[in-house]
C-alpha cells in the first residue's frame, strides 16, 4: 500500500476528524522505518512484544455479535441490525470475571463473518448505531478492561458476508473498506496488544493472500500502531513450527488444531468454556469445561510450550455472562494464577511477503512416479516433490522470466507425512543461483530443521536451485521471499 492509499484509508475512516488521532500519533511518535512503501519491523522489537504477550499467559475471548441472538455460530447477513439488543450490557462484569480467573488480557469480536460492526463505523457497514442497542460496544469493552488493568485485543473478520467480501469477489473498493475499518479500530480505541484476524486464507473462507494481499494489511497496522501484534488464524493453511503471515501463531483448539511439541514460536490456542463460540439458550444450565481440565490439561502445558490459552466466554442476550460461567471462572482462579514471566523464546523468522517462487515453472533432476517439482512450489504444505526412487541426491529448480530479488528463503521437508515418515531424509543441502552460466552458492547446511529458514544478503537471479543429498529426500516447499528489514 503506498502513502496515497494509506491517507485515503485514514480519511475514509474519519481518523483525522476525531480527537483521538493525535493521541495515537503521539503514542507512535517513533514509527518503524519504511522500506519503500513497506514497514520494516525491527526483529528485536518484535521479539520483545511477542515475549510480553506470552508473559500474559491466559486471556478471554468474547464472542458477542448478531449470532448471539440467532442460535447459530455465523450470523445471517440478511437480517436487520435491529436484532442486536444486549439491553443490560455489563462489560465491567466481563472484566471482573476475567480478573477472577487471573487472566491477563481479552479479545472482543468487533466484526464477525456476517459483517455487523460493534462500533459506530463511518464506512457504511451495518453497525450498532442501527441496532436496538445504539451504543459503542467496543468503547465500553476497552474502557472496562483497561480500568481493570487488563490488556486489550480486538478480533476482526476479513470475510464479510454483508459486504460480499469473500473468495473471488474481492475488489480494490472492498480492500479499501477493510483498511478503513481497521484504521478506525486502531485510531479510536487506544493502544492494542494484538489485532486478531480471521476468515482469511482459510480452507473454508478461501480468500487468499494473493487476492487480498497480507502485506498491505500488515503495513497498515504497523504504521498505525507499531507495537500491535498482527495475528491471523491461518494455522490450517500453514501448519507447523513457523511464523507464516502472523506475529503470533494461532491454533483453534476448538477446531482440532494442535500445538506441535517443543514449538519454538510464540502462539495462542483458542477454545471455549461453553460448547460453542456464541451464546445459546441452553448455556445457563449446560455443562461447562471443567476448571481442572482448563488449568492442568490446557493452560499449564500450553504455557510451557510457548503458547497462551485464550478461553471464550459467550455473553448472553442481555450482554452479561451467565452465573455458571462466572462461577467457573472464579473456580479457575482458585487453581491457577500467573506466577511470572513465561519461558523465553528465541527470534523467529517471520514471513510476511508473497512467495516469489509459488506457481512458477519448476524443474528437477528427476522425480518419483507422479511426483513433480511443481509440488515444491505450489504454496501447499500437504504436497511435496520426491527424488527418484533409489536416489541419494537430487535437485529442484525454479526459473523466472525476469530476474527477481530475494533475501529470505525457506526449505520445508515433508516430515510427519504418513508416506514420508517422521525422520529427516536430508543429510545436506545447498542453494545456488545461476550467474553468467555458472552456479554460485548462496547458502548450504547439513540436516535441516523441519522449517529451515535462511536470511541472506539480497540476491538477484532468474534461476534458483536447491540440491539435497540423503535417502530419497523430498521437499514440501522451497520458498523465496523479499522481506523488509531494518538496516543494522
């Protein structure tokens, strides 16, 4: 996103007309440097923010939206906003309940997949001011939780069925709408610990990062609030122990997503206290997740594995937590409290830009039957290239029509695939570029990590080759990226 587009997004959100924009601008008085029109995030600063997030350990997810009044998980985008009427909304009660469980932060669904906004957006989308409860719910939430000493995060769905923002319907105007709404949230409600995105690059939403570029949203967020972590629910598309297109890895435990053992990256796992995310009529008398299960089977082991637990508690149609939910949270607080900083993490390579090699023509020394090199360049972590049967070495190569520049590369082996196995088949590897008719080595190594990253000096080439040696080795993805970096 260039500066002109950024200014238009701010203007569309009305950010310059309110009294809160100067406060946010002061908070971000030392913005991160720009690499062209892209924000170059300082990796040490990002690591400190990630560690601080992990130190919070335990948070509350709060799903409140039109679906609360519909006995369903996704609200019907054709229904009137008048249906929304939490007439006794009590965000102070929410905050007290979170404190009773010794939670450190919370996250509210400002807009879910049906596109109804819990704040008075100026973008023309359906919102609380058209509802039977014409009050800014986001404002009440952030004020209550900050007053209680809790950190504040916001959830925002990219998928928007009211505005018809879905796969293969994305237009520049719809991207501008998304940017304007995010700008409102990041300029009108003070500093956020994280903005949690959903409905994007998932198998069920199918809005890809190519159709709606991740980096444009990332740059917008970091330009507005450099210390706001941007996290996306994309673990289904990018499994494993790596940070692809997110500052914090998001696992939806409720959907069966599991944290890998000994995970080296900061993550968060979300699940529900009640049976689902949004309130149902049966909840006041339904069985809830047991406090001992939450503490001993989720919270403590997750924290030991560089992962926070975020537990959803669904407000009822009055805008309050049911008595059984309040009691269960207090019970959790009797079994657990935050004893101090979480286990330390190291710096992770974070991928935020498109894979330059994805979908490009590919060649190989040879391949096993029906397994071609294109499968190492398809941005799909469930397919892979396999060297020819009986071979102990091989290479794959991507060729570009014109020279491309990259400074980061990834090598992912198909470990844990049932046909490949759990043990690495690669004894050594090297990456080379073709220059003046000769192959020049860029980087090399022995047995790689499952997700092996290398940050290198910016390199320009039309042909890039990965050679591997081992026992019929395979490659899931060989990625090339041009990541903005802080000069150091």
